[in-house]
C-alpha cells in the first residue's frame, strides 16, 4: 500500500509502472479500467510518448445496450482518453461488446482472448464506494469469470453523473470476474478521495468477503494499492 499526498503523485507511480513494463516487455498485456479515477493516469501516459505498438489491452467492463460510439460507453471513454493518443494496434484493443446478441458466448470469447494473449501482465483497477472492482458488485463470487451483472442502486447513483440522470444508467453490464482479475500477474488499484476511504479500509484490512469484492485482492501475490491521503484515512 503506497500512500501519497495527492492523487497526481499516486498516479505518477502507476504511470511509471506501466511505462517500465512497456519498456521491459513491448508485447505486454495490460488490463485497463474506466471511471474518473484513472483519467489522470491516461493523461500522464499519453504525455510520456511510450511505444504501445506491441501491446495488447483488455478493459474490465462495458454497459449492456450502450453502442460503442455513444459518449457514455466505455469504448468511447477509452478512445477519447487513451486509444486515440497512442500507437496501439486497433486489433489488439479489447473491450466487452455491450451490444452482443449472445452475451454468454461473448463472455466466454473474452476469457479465451485473454488466455490466448498469454494473460494480463498488469491490471489497472479503481474501486467503487461499495468495494466493487470492474463491475463485480458485492455478493459477486470471488471465483467469477467474465459475465453479465446487474448494477446495484448505489452504483447506478454513483455513475449517474456520467449519464445526466439515474434513470438513464443501464441496469446491466458485462464485467471481467473477480477470478479473471485475480489471474492478472500484477494488480494496481488506484483510489482517491475520502469517499473511497471505507471501501479501501475494508478491502485492505477487513475480512475477505464477497460483500467487499476488492478484499479478494488480499489473496493476490502481487497487488499495489496507490492511494491519496483522504482515501487512506480509515486505514
Ligand atoms: C465504475 C467502474 C469501475 C470503477 C468505479 C469507480 O463502476 N466500472 O471500474 O472503479 O466505477 O469509479 P470512479 O473512478 O469514477 O470513482
């Protein structure tokens, strides 16, 4: 657990980890996250002029029923904040398909693609106020794989700011499972602000429980929490 005075300072450490990985292993497989937390990270990474040409990426999640070019989709988010600024090969960018007609087979394919790429070297994570990682809401099986999930009212409220109103937030999402995330060789979780303090304290110091999905990371052999002081205030 690394605590920094500001989100910028914590983010710089994550950016250096990713830059180091891309230099050491140009064909690295990165797991990427959305939400407001990694925004600064993508900003810093795009300014570093790294070579992404050999890299492969897999995003954690996507809303069901939201087209990829819609401004609230995670496809759009990633394109705007990272993909259009770096030299990643389009065929090596992966996000779950929120419009897939057959969601279970789309999820199985996603898992197979991660395996075929050799597994994820470094997975970037944020955390929800209820302890969710990806969109693995409380009560998610700690062994879960990529699948469809229903969002909790809390998460729909938290994410309403991106949609204009709570009613417009989709009820369903496709997300990598906790088991999928646990397979990554290194997990880097970023959390900023007092609103995340409780979820972080429970994830790091509470019992391992499906009620705080991030607590599963206690059993991961290599996980780094990068926090600002407010997010660390209940540790
Ligand atoms: C969403 C994403 C998560 C993210 C969480 C926190 O629910 N699916 O991956 O960690 O939001 O969002 P924020 O970073 O905006 O607080």
